[in-house]
C-alpha cells in the first residue's frame, strides 16, 4: 500500500510545530519531511532535524535540478520540500508529514492530489498575536509582519480539505487524528484491499 502526504499549514504561531510533534509521537508510520531553507538557524535548531540550512546558491541549484517538490519565499527567506524523501516514503507506505506555508501546500495539492491538506486556525487574531509574543522567538517587527501575512493566508484556507480550530491543543490534536483515521478508509484508497477480496 502506498502512503500519501499529510500537509499542515497555519499562520505563523497557529500551532503547526506543536501539533506536528504530537502527531509524530502517535503515528509510527508518519515521517517528518525536513525542509530546506535559506533562513539562518534559530537557537536550538539543528541542521538535518529542524531544517537543512543552505545558502541561497545551493537552494537555487536544488530548484534548477528539480530536487524540490515545491518551494516558496516566506517572510523573506526561501523554503522547499525535498522531492526524494517525499516520494521514497510514499512508495514505501509511509506518510510524510509536512509543515509548509500556503503557497507550497497549494503547489503540492496539484502534484499530490491524494494527500490530506489541513489548515489550522487560531480562535482569534488577538490570541494568535499573544501566542507569537509568548513564544519569544520573533522581534515585535517580525510579529507585525507575521500577523499581516496571517490575514492573507486565512484568505486561501478554504482551498484546503480541512480547516481545524486550534483553541485547546489537546482538542485540536484529537480533531486531526480523527480526520487522519477517516482518511485511511476513503473509498478511493481501498483499491488493493478490494482487489484482494475478489
Ligand atoms: P507555528 O509552528 O504554527 O508557528 P507553534 O507550534 O510554534 O506555531 O505555536 C506557537 C506558540 O503557541 C507556541 O509557543 C505554542 O506552545 C503555543 N500554542 C500552540 N497551540 C496552542 C494552544 N492550543 N493553546 C495555547 N498555546 C498554544
Ligand atoms: P519558520 O521560519 O517559522 O520555521 O517557518 C516559516 C514558514 O515557512 C512557516 O509557515 C512554515 O510552514 C513554512 N515552511 C517551512 N518549510 C517549508 C517548505 O518546505 N515549503 C514551504 N512552502 N513552506 C515551508
């Protein structure tokens, strides 16, 4: 059985990183897709675990050689998903889990239409702003930019398959797990099981 990508997006501070860790801990066949980025590492981030940190020239080379399944410019830096990891995991029956922005998710949806595309939303923009400030990873200027981007990102959320409210974290995790469980049993994924019964 082939796997399919599970794509999680949200405005910055919407809870993607937190939720992705919870899903990875509970879903042995999920495999985190480590992105390539030109952004410098934040303190505590490790090359190869959080991102592959590369130069602009190396990133451009990967784009030229079609090594990225999607890529986009986000908050002033380039980010992309290595194609090799994605396709290898899918063909081995694993579920690559991607934390990517809306531009990338919409590119991927065209190329991997059987994936599951989930957009997380905060209860309010005020709460989103509070979470960004409390995270202590971004400057006030940066937070302003991320909140302005949030409004643009929310405008395309309806292109996803699911829009999940992240008010309470445990509730949001349960919602996503319920979606993923139901997705496993979609009729169009049953072909090989049905064939084996004939
Ligand atoms: P993203 O990866 O989407 O930018 P994070 O996962 O870093 O977002 O979450 C942003 C901040 O909000 C983190 O400090 C995280 O602990 C917190 N957070 C996430 N979900 C919730 C929630 N449901 N309630 C309160 N705080 C949350
Ligand atoms: P951060 O710099 O805060 O880690 O991430 C900034 C934004 O880039 C987030 O919205 C995150 O989802 C997005 N992002 C991370 N990796 C990728 C990727 O490979 N492709 C795209 N399109 N966006 C990504």
